[in-house]
C-alpha cells in the first residue's frame, strides 16, 4: 500500500507546472484564500508570481527561492504560505537582475496538518527555472526587457545600454529607467520612437557619443507623439546636421523635467546647406518643453547658408512651446549665424499662430533669446526677446529671478553650481 508520505509528495509534485512563473511588479489585489508571510523582512518592489494548486491534504507550505540550479545554501527569499483556496497565485518579492536571464530554484515544502501528523509526512520538491523576457521577445534577444509589460501600471524597466537601444523596438510602450546607464566606449545609434512614454526616474545617461554625419542625431534621432521626463544626458558628443542632446527632431511630443550637458557639433547637410542644434531638441514640430535646462557647448564645423543654434531648441515650427527653461552653456559664434539663448529660429511660415515661450532664461553671453524668425514671406527677421530673458551670473544664482517657477517641488537653488537644478535628480531610486 502506498505510504501517506509518498502520496503527499506526489500531490505536491502535481501542484505546480514548470514554466508557469510570472515576473510581476507587485502582488496585485489581496486574495482571501491565501496568506503569504515573507521571512526576515525581505523586501523588493517586484518579484515572482507562481500559480499554485494546493494539495487537498494540507494548507501549510513554505516557498523558498535560491539563486542557481539547486536549493543549496541560504535562500534569497523564503515565505510561509497558508493556503485554504484550491488554487491561488503565490507572490514572492525578488530583486532579480532586470537586464538579463538569471537562474533560480524554487523549493516548495508541504507540511501535514496538525491532525494528520503521524499519518502524513512532510515533503519537498525543487523546480529550477530561468527568468524570461517580459516584453514578448524570444529568450536571448539582445536588450530584451525582464521587468514590466510596457503598460502605464507596469512599464518596461531599462537598466543597460542594450535595453536602452531596445526601446526603439517597442513603439507605443511605456518605460522606466532603473539606474544610470553609461554608454562609454560604444558609439550610439540614435533611436526613433513613436507613441512612447519614457520616464528617466531621475537617472542619467552618460557619455553619449553619436555621429549622424550629414543626417540628424541625438539620443533620439526622431521622437514622435511621445513623452520623455525626468531624464538627464551628461557627457559625450553629438554630431549631425539637425541635432539635440535629447532628440534631433521631436514632433507632437512633451519633454518635462530633463536636462542635458553634452558637446554638440553640427554639420552642414547636403541639400539645404543648413546646420541646426539645440540643447535639448534640434528641430521641434509642435512639441512642448517645460521645466528643463541645458548646459554644454554648441558649435558648427563650416559656415553654412544658415546655422541655427538655440540654448533649448534650435528650430521651431507648428506652435511649439517652451516654458520654465534655462540655458547656461556656450553657443559658438565662430561659424554660427543665428544664435538664441532659448531658441535659434522661429519658423512662422506654416500656419503659425505663435510659439508659446514663457518664463525662460539664459546666461548672458548671447545677445538675444531668439536668434531670428522666418516670416511667411520675405527675409529672415531680426533677433528678439519674447518670453525669454538674459541673466547675469548673480541673477542666475537667485531664485527671485525666475518668475512662476516652482522651487518647492520641482526646482531648488544649488549654491555650488550657482543656478537652479531639478529636484528629481537629487536621490533617484535604483531598481
């Protein structure tokens, strides 16, 4: 006759199907048929969800996760599980590597109920598994995401250069940068994205080096119908015809709470003889930029027919907007023709009703906030200031100089830098 212990072991073996592990952001809604008590106060804001069917002979389990291919040593996380429902999801917090596959072993221990001790015996089984991409990509796909499903509630998490490059493969997705990403030593191929939301989480992208030749370049070559926020780009060099520290071109997008500090060198294109650069965006088509700033130096290789440099944006069209931004870098006067501390050129030829520029500033060194404008007919207009103001170093270091800026929640004055900085970059949380 089969022993009770073996029977409990077989029921335990049948309780979980290999490959059914789900990698999720949280435990989700509370479940009435299960209580999970994580041991040793282990915490993580993401983890593993395990669909589980309990044995009808017990409700008392321990779930433990071990790094590697066996349940050896101390588990990464362990939890007592009391389960009265026939089927439930068991969620275990686990700070696994979000940048690539990682091997674990799940050990489930089943204990007999108090009134069955001596009749049934405890049993345990091990289930090795490897974390898999959560973005629908095949295992082994370069840059695949291992945390998140691309929704607003559970965005794809970006933690490496390969994953940053993989953003371009998921138009329409939402993303959260989990840590600083260093691009040093690897020339960057500019992204093209449509309909995304990218939240930098107060993190930085370091050492961006990209060369579009006589084409466009930036972290993004083109950003369409998208939102980028809470992201910094520091160090490196961007080259191309229409270039920006964040994006060469941006259309119908929003940029919030970002800053750049990169060197930019614009080259003349082969068609129009133009070179355009902007601290954040080279050319903007109906894009909104707010609560941002730019540092760094902008220059041009040769004297073109028209070179436009703007501290924040190089060229605007289709009623773009710039609010509560400042520029404290250098615009090169060598081969440049039209320089603006906030905007290089305002194009008024295509259904223009007025770029919305307000509460913007630049560190004096450039004479005007807007370098020039293109009227519907006629020659380029004179430089002018509208919604933008030049400040000296002492004014830049004083919060009173910045009208309508939120220094309680968004900005703070940095006495060491002598200028405002964004609070979101003070203490970013790594994942």
